[in-house]
C-alpha cells in the first residue's frame, strides 16, 4: 500500500479506537444489567421489551442453583445484550426504578399520615382528603376510630405483652392506596 492509498483511506473513513479496558467496562456493565434482570420479579420483567432468546436465558439463569453455572449464564445474558437495542431496555428499567422510589415515598408518607390521624383525630382525615381526594372518607374515619381504640387498649397493656397494630396497618394501607390513585 502506498502512502497515497493510506492517506485516502484515513480521510474517507475515520476509525474509532476503543481501548480494551473500555470494552471490558462496557461488557461488565451489560453483565450487571443482566444480573439485575435476573433478580427482577416476573411482573417487572414483563414490562421490559426483551427478545425471546434473552427472555429464555433469564428464565434459565433463575433456575440455576450452581454459583458457577449462574455466573456463566449471566455472562451469556451480557453477550446477548450486546446484540440488542439497549435504549428501550434502559427506559423500562428507569421507569421501574422511579416507580419503586415513588412507592417508597408514598409508603413513608402514609405512615406519617396514619400516625397523625391516630394522634390528632378526625380533623386530620379532612386535611388528608383535601390533599388526596381519592380517599374514602367513611372508611378512613372508621379506621381512625378503630386505630384509636386499639392504641388505647395497647396503652393499658403491660410492657412485656406485644402491642397490636392491625388497625394502624389497615389505616396506613388505606392511605397508601389513596395516595397511589392520585
């Protein structure tokens, strides 16, 4: 090859150089993503656009008990991910992450609201309904009264007996459902 041929080649096509380390990092990221996919529940996995071969590989990885076999299968999943369009998968994973974060936030808020309702009474039920209008007023008031009775009964118990929080839990669950409908 003459110098002129080499110069014309470099002008027409610019070859992107990727180091071996960069390739290894990308491969490791794909394997970690494959591991995340294996650890997801069936419902979460159903919301991710995966091809048939990748879905079968994930199901197989879940069934494997041997640590080494599972590691090899996750490497294989990483290899399959290299040959797929990653954008829809990334979007679906991000959506699942944000839903999980939102659910945790609502869960903590529902516990805070339940505590306030139990301590301060029916006026807080109205305040909650003003903010989260999907709540059932009658059910919330009934649960508030039941939780208040339960708290009074728990106050009479001796320290060595376990206090019951079933009504508080029901109230908290009802609040959580109303928040998620918002």
